[in-house]
């Protein structure tokens, strides 16, 4: 079986393209898609955190799985260069699936 050749890919940014910083991402899943909501987390007081959501993106299950794979590769590469990424155990709590 022949391996298909890779197409030439040209990346073009649309006029609506924007780059933003997010330190919060929420993931909602249903049978048809994954929904990622990006925001910025702001610690108001010791016991009060506010998340300002600014963008939501829908992904097909296939794209979500591909994203998982590429993120795992990049996190492993980052950690081999800069050391282990430590997570705050308070921020890894799981929530309900919608």
C-alpha cells in the first residue's frame, strides 16, 4: 500500500485573526463536539477568583484528539528543555460534563 503524499499547506490568517493570552480554559463535551472556552483568571482575594471568558471554540472529536496529541508532544519537549511543569493541585479539580 502506497503512502499518500503530503499536500503543500499554506497558512493564511483571516482579517478576524487575533492572538490572546489565556490562563484559563474550560472544556465542555457532548456527543458531537468539544467546546473550549478561553479566559483570564484573576485572583481577587485569597478566597475569590474571577475568570473573564473571552473566546469559545468548537472542535470535532477528531480535532480534539489531534490537539491532545500535539499538545502532549510539545509539553514533553518543553519539560525536557526547561524541567517539569508543576500544577497547583487546587486548580486540577474536575467539574461536571455538559
